[in-house]
């Protein structure tokens, strides 16, 4: 049995008190219960069997507490033996939900929300809060195109709610709206996250809560605690997504390139096999149109690279020496993807100190993250600090403050603005598409990478420097060299502070005043190197951008709580909130750098006259009321109202009225309910209306730009027509659900049906050219998202030492465009059945999904010629009716053959997992998944095309080996033929299932027994191994449907990252 020492008072007698702490309901011991000497930070805890022994003064008061139990104060009174029975705390056992301007319990909540606690959040190795929510919350979709350190997920709560206004939820940190970068919030400081999804939950946030609200609560000391916690983890990052199954072998690539030339000569040119063989070999490695420019094989004299059978000459050897301008070079190919992506190191450290007495509470923390990216020059370094405290100054007065500071440095490596582009300047596109015949580096005759006059590796720019060979794609540059030499740096500081005062006026009546300030400052530096590339002649370019945001929020809350007749409970809230944010921007560019290491404007000598500044301001003000009533903690009612004003609308349309009502009934608490195996069954429903002001500033006024007219005067350009009539988009939300718990919560969960309708959607309407501007904004159009959510939790095994649990969440919903402006109904589908708006590969029409694909339908290939065929509609001359026929003319199919092909909305998405704990061992694994829906696989389409023009240096997908030939006609892949621009034309051929499965996280940990750690003055010691994004499956290797919810994909982004780490957590 453990003995805990405490200092005795100067004038009191010491006494050793011992005993056992048990559960009052079950009689079972309560292990590791906290014991605190009242009025001090001194105390201890029970051992694994609930036993304790502590040295105190004979007049001390001991506070016994444990999670899930009511705290109990006991006077020692000179006794040496005190046994304690802790009562289960129903309020603590109820899941606490942080809601708008307060908290509630799960049982009393009439809306729809999900709460994640800190122990769930810390399992994932995340750099921002949103990543910790992936797969954990029903009804929430995530999209992320880039795996770059510091990039953020895009979140959609219950579908896509707006076309031109924002879809992102509102973040609220410790009760204060937060519009800064969520990367600046250290996940280790978070106690809980509540995701609020319906109007009953969000209406009090008015205009800013229409797309859901994410409530973040930071940590504070728990009663009776005085401890230090230190966590450290070290790990490795690498590329998590496999590439498409591309031809990555030089010999195979030459064979494929030869095949396209040979087919062109025989099919289109009418040549004989022998003529085509000779002509294709002659052109293959030349720099003429159709050639690939490089030959990296040594072939015996008199022989060709490709034989008459279309295969690589078996006598060819990889690597070719050439002499150019007196220098011997070795042409040898590199794997560009292997060169751009590397393993990297990640480390993170967090320490916090927390303590509490009966009157005060404090929490302080420091955190450091060093997260190196998987391409050269990319990283995310972050230092965070937080200090939080509150003090019960008087019986009627409580004050508190919460301050945080973040310093960050992001190195982007590649230009983030170029990500996704399929051309030079985007290193990801260059590396992905580059044929496996091109070198990354210039090598001497012995194969050693050569150095330039600066001592740096020499990169092959495809400009003929290493033997006169010219690369046919990627420009006369090398994007992998650029990411080594160019710099894209963002450095900044974020500071936030908020304080509160609680005044208990009379019993049940409380006034709360909250105030907060947020300051975000970021300095961006772009340096385009002076050595190589397009800016070498100008001596390099330096661009500076500086942004600063200052925001403040003020809240005044008056709450009243009262119970009538023991069963009638009432809670009223009246409040006012004001928010203001001002943003400043400044930029300038200079060229002619004096030194590569001087990244300041003063270190460059040529003023490019590219400079400017900006300022914008947004403010919001609201008055609100909420009333809650429950009868005997069984039947609950709630109602809320907010009148909101937004500076983004004309003063005549600035104010909006938003409201919600909700009700819940706990059937299982009724006297007539007789089902012992049901411990909780609740019905709930809510409905409400919210506005959405997430639009650009100043859309209600005309917008002009000014410029120099060439003679020193000023000229103006009419850019945008303002519309003073634009106003709020309105979200109407219906939620009906049931929550349940069976067999003492061995099985629990909830089902929610939702109908989210957006009215008066903001559209950008086209106008005639003669108007002098392109478009203007107006409110017209409705859209709905209807669906159902399910969450299940089950304890398969629940014993004293062993707990095995499983969890599952799933969401099904449909998106429907209900009303479209008549001005937008400018197109009719090819079959004449539907009118709407043609928008790229989508058709926006009433009654259809907003993301309905509208593409030609692929009809296979013409077996005689190997050409692609598509369906088209034409009018039958005899019957004057539309008929569906096939054509090899893509222009005709694109104009007259498009059809609705389905939509991007998945049939089901969510997450599932399992956890196992046995004594000190813990294991968990969590998956994310998506079933159904369609995605346009643009990457696969690009790699399935025939070469055209000079774009012969792109690699191919291996599926092209099954393309049509005169001897391979049983295929649906068209022939490879140089110059065929339509072999991979957009059609439903490249629509692919959006289903995927991902192992989101696996964690294995072990916590040493306290009887061992206490010997080293350590309260708790845990060691663990964790892995994020361990394995991923989709319908096609290389395809990542998670990039967007619209069904568009692009492989030319920073790849998703897998992180494997080990760590320790110590508590003193």
C-alpha cells in the first residue's frame, strides 16, 4: 500500500490516515482516485486496489474525487482510518456538450452534435485540429488536395450548402469565434471538440454558424490535480499514396513511343510494315515532331533501337556516352518521382503544468513541432504557448483569462499556387509525367553527377547542354532543381487573449462578460533563384508579402436558472455579441539579387514597380435569446432567436432574423417504460433557420480598378457591378433523431435524419458584353441536402482488466438543386429532356444533384480502325425524332451526345474502428471509408492518351499495352497513334467509383503499473507507437477521391503523407 507524504501545519498534530475508496453503487474499489488536502496543491491517489495512506494534520479536510464520481469532502477530525464510498455523478457520466454560450449534457440536448475528448484526439499525429476529426464524426466530409505540411482540410457539414458563398463551418475556441489559421491551435492543448450540426445547436451564432460550428475547448486543471505532463514523439514521414501504374522503364517507354509512330505511319500514312518500321526508328529519338529527343541506350552499329517485332533490341544496353564540346557525358535516366519524394523526420514535444484549489485553477503549456515535408525545402515548424487560469475572487465573483501564442515558419518547397497545374512550374506534374528516359542530373562520362561553378549538382534542363539532346516536355528547365534553389517561406506570429467575468447577481441570475483579441501576422517571402531558369537573366526575383489581421469579440450574457416545484427546470439566456476584423496586406517585388542568401528587398537592385497594399474590414453584431425548459429531467424544450447584422450587405439589407426550436423526450425515464435492458432511449427533433454571410466584402457596391494610362495619368476599369439588393443565403434545418443505450450502454448510439435546405443562394449572373462588365451577384436559387446519420458504439467485452470496443459511423445523403434562375437555363441536354446550365463537365438542373456529370458516353472502339466511338443524338429525317447513334467524331459527340452520367455524391461514407485495453496495454485502429459516387479520374485520362505535337516526353499508363492493334481487337482501349488528340477525350470512360478505404490510424501503447513508476516519482509513464495513413485502397491505383467532394481529382499535388512515430508520455 502506497504512503503519500504531506506537510503538516505548524500548530497541528500529524496523523496518518488510511482506508479504501469504493464505488458506492457496486462496492468495487476505485483505482487511482485523487486525494487532495483542501486549500493546498498537496495530495495523492489510491493504488490499483483503491487503498490509500496519507500523512496530514488532524484538522485537515480531504477531498476525494475521480472521473465519473461526485467529489466528496471529509474532515479528518483526528481519525486514522477513513473508508470512502464515492457516488456516481450522473452529470459527469452524461456526455458534456459545449454549445453556443454554455454547456449542456447529452441527455438534455435537443440538437445534433458529436463530442470528441482529448484521449481520442491525441492518438492521431496531426498538425491541425481538423485532421483529428477525419472519420470520427457522422455527417462531416473532408476534402484535401494537398499533403503539404501546414495545409488544411476542407470540411463540409451535412453536404454542400452554397454555390458562391462559403461552405466552411465556424470555429469557436473557448466560447469565442475564431477565424485565424487552425494550424495555430496545438491539439495537445485541447480538452474536447464538439461538432454542432443542426439549427438548434447553431442558431445562436447566426450568420456565421450556417455551415455548422466546431466548438474547441482547451484544457484546464481538474479538481484536485497538481501535475506536470510531458509528451514527446519522434517519427518518419513518407509518401502514403501509390502512384498510377505507369511505365517506369526506359525500354518499355521506347516501345510504346515507337508503337504510336508505327501505327500512325501504317494506319494514317498508308506505309508498309517495313517502311513504317524504318521511319518510326528514324524519328523515335530525334528532336523533330513525334520524337522524344533523348536516346539513353547504346546500340551496336547498324542496328535499330526497336526491332521489327516492336520490342527493344536485346543488344541495347542502358546508358549512352556522348561527347559534346569536348566534354564526355553519360546519358542515363532517373526516376523523377523517387527524386522528388523522400523520407523525412518529424518530432514533437509538449509539456503542460496544471493545478487547482477550491478557488483557483491554472493551466500552462509549451509545445514545439518540427515537421519536415517529403519534398526538398518543405517543412512546418511551430512553437506554441498557452496560459489559462480562473479565480473565484468572491462568492459572487469569478474571473479568468486564456492567452495563447504561436510562432510558425512554413517552407513550401514548391510554389503552392502552381499545385494542380499540368505544366512547367509545378514540380509534382513534372515528376509524375516525365518519361523514364530523361535524366534528372548531368553526369560525366563515368556516371558521376557533375558540379557547377557554385559547387551545386548540375541538373539536366533538357536544353542540350549534355550532348545536344533536347527534351520534348517540361520546358528548358528543371522543376526539381527549382525546388532545391527557389524559396517559398511563410513566417508569422499569432496571439490571442480572452478574459471573462462571472457575476452572480442573485441566486440563479448570472452576468457574464467575455472579451477577446486575436492578432495574426504573416510575412511571405518568395525567391526565384538567380542561377538557373527563366529568372537567371534578371538576376533572380524577390517578392515580399505581409499580412496582418486584428480581430476582437465582445459578449455580454445574462443567464437565469431556476427550478419550480422540484420537477420544472428553466434556463434563460439573453445576450449581445459584437465582432470586428480588419485585414491589411502589403506586397512588393524586386529583381537583380546581390546575394542568394539575402532575401530582403534591399538585397535586390531593380524595382519592378510591382507593389501594392490593401485593407478590408468585416464586422458582425447580434442580439440573441435562448430558453430551455425540462420537466423532471425527462421532457426537454428549447428555443432560440438571434437578430444579426453583417457589414457584407447594404445597410438596407444588413439585418437578418434567425431562430430554432427543439424538443426531446427520454422515454426510458418514464414510469410506464418497462424494459430493464434499455438504460436510455431518447427521441428528439429540431427545426430552425440561419443566414450565411460567407461572401466577399463589398459585393453590394460597384468595383473599379485603377492603373497607369501609359502617360502618367490614371485610368479606371469597371471590374464588377455591385448589387445593393443582395442579402443572406438562408439555411433551413430539420433534424429528427433517436439516441439509445442498451444493456448498461454495452450497445449505444444514435440515428439522425436531416433536411438542410439553402434558399436565396448567391449566383453570379452573366450579362451582355455591351454592359461593360462580366457579371453581377444576386440571390436566386434553392438547394437541399437530405440524409441520415448513424453512430454505433459497442463494448464486446467489458471486464475489470479487459475492454474490447468497436465503433461505426455512417452517413447517406442526396444533394438536389431545387430552383435555378431562369437566366441560367441556357442549355438543353442532348436528349432534349432537361434544361439547365452547362458548367464544364457538370450539368446544373432542377431536380438533379449539383454535381451531376454531363459527358459524352463512350461506345467502345471501331473494331476495324481502333478509333474511339461515342454516342450522339441526331434527328431522324423520316420520323423527325431524336435517335441515338455512334460516331468517331468527338466534336459531334461533345456537342450532341452528352448525357447525365450520375453524380459525385457517395452513397455512404464514414469511419469505423476498434480498441482493446488489457491492464496497461492499449491498442486501437481506425478506418475511414466511402462507398459509391463517381469521380472523374483526370490523371488516368492524361496517361491514357496518344502523344501529340511535341508532347511526346510524357509517360504512359500500363493499360495502354492492351490498346487496339490489328491483332488485338478484343479491347475497349483505342489504338495508340501519334497525333490522335481524341484517344483520351473526356467521356464517361474515365468516370470511376469514388469508393475508398483508408487505415487512418493505428496506435499501440503500454502504461507501466503505478507501483513501479512511483518508485521513480513518476505518477504515470506510457510508451506508444502510432501510425497515420498506413494503407489506402481506391478503385484504381493512384486515384485519390478524397481530394474534393465535387468528383474532380488531380494527381499533380503534394502527395498525402504517412507518418510512423514512437513516443512517451510522463505525468509527475
